[in-house]
């Protein structure tokens, strides 16, 4: 059974993340591991986070 996966949980669990592209990589891993539902509850706090980060992460998650 899979519960909702929140972006804030990923950022807390994976506290060594240093940039937005690492967030994308980790999100992809979660999706590949079988996570089905993903909620964007916070904006990734990195300088390289794009303006369209929600759409971008949605694509990363659904592509995986």
C-alpha cells in the first residue's frame, strides 16, 4: 500500500540534496520504487529551481 508522497518529506529525508537536479533524480528513484501519488507541498529551496518547477517535477515523476 502506498500513501501520498510529499515533496517536503523527500527534502527532509534526503537532506544532503544540494540542487534542483538532485531533487529530480531522487524523485525519479521514488517513482521507480513504486510510489504512485506525489504532492507538491513546498517549493524546492534551490537557486536552480525553475519557475515551472511543479510542471517539471510532475513530468519527471510520471516519466519514471
